[in-house]
């Protein structure tokens, strides 16, 4: 069974023809509502329909949003990289890469989708549609799929306008945390938003004479301890440990060694 989350259940006791007409009318209404939510009007509504169709609710994987997701990932990365390159000429390649990875992460895409309420419009299989919450992975996929659908429908300028409308604030948030190496502040925001708690820092080791000590520190969020880092003082070690934690949360290798 395929379910559009934004559609009401069809009443029993009506003919198949009437049911089909009611479902088609309701689907058009859902697509209209979705376009208003996105602030974008599609020339080709089939692209929007495909972008909203998860593999579990599609006739086949080729008619799901998986191919659009593939394209959308590349378009999203291009637009974010372009904006970072133009807006922050003083940032080195490594800084740009770290910021881009956080901005286009699946976690961020899922958060944007949830804020937009895209779970109201998804076409899902019965198993997914009956769950109380749409999985974050599905929400991330639909955002990337919509980026691709808008790109195919209206071109790169339309896709850029859409992406920056919703990802622009995310870029500013990440840059604000990364600029000046204030990774502890950024990690605190991420920890409170994603885990509902505040990170702590654990001193694991120290070495060297009193006038020139080095400190080994690890960031801890709840029960999770992340890769430690060495610093010339505790403050530096904590900042490096915070960046290690941010990278690991994003599924990236820790940049600072702990040995």
C-alpha cells in the first residue's frame, strides 16, 4: 500500500472510480501545498512528484527519488562550495572543506526538511507512513531530491535561490562557530541541538616540564567520548578536541592526533 502522508484517509463505501478521482484531486492539492511551502512553482509537476516519492512508495526504484537524490547531492555541493568560495576569500581550502561538510551533511539536510514540514508531503510505503516520525535519512534524501528537481525544472539559478534560502543560515551558523577556531562553541550548539546535553572535556594526560607542559584532552558528550587531541595548554587542547568531535559526528576522520 502506498500512502501520501499529507492525504486524509479515503472513506469506505465509495466506488473505485470515485476513490480514484478523490485521490487524484487530493494529490493535486498536496502538490500545490508543497509548492507553496517551498516557495517555488514547478513547470513540470512530475518532477516534484518524483522528488517526493520514496522507494518504499514507488512502483520501482527507477520511479522513486533515488536518481534525483544522486543529482541533488552534486548540485547542493556545487552551490554551497560556490557561496563559500565567493564569500570567504580569506579561508584556506581545509577550512572551506570542513565548513562545507557540515553544511551539506545529511543531518543538516534532514533538519531543513523537518523545518519545512516536508514529511507532510512524502509518498511512502505503508510501513514508513505508519511510523510516528519519518526517519532522518528519508528527510535528507527528499531535500537533495528537491534540489535536483528544481535544478532540472528551472535551472541552476532557481536551484541556487532555493538552496541559499534555506542553507544560507546554516552556512552562517557553521562559519560563526568555525571562524577564529571557536570549535568549543560550535560543538556546544551541536551537542545541545542533537543530543540535548552540553559537552565536557576530560584531561587524559599531560607531559613535559612545568614551564612547557602539553595536555591531552577528549571531548565527551553523554556516554560518547571522542578522539583526544594534544595542546600546548588546556584551552588549545580543548579546542582541538572539540574539532575532532565535530568531525567524527559528521562521519569524518579526526584532524588532530591523540598519540
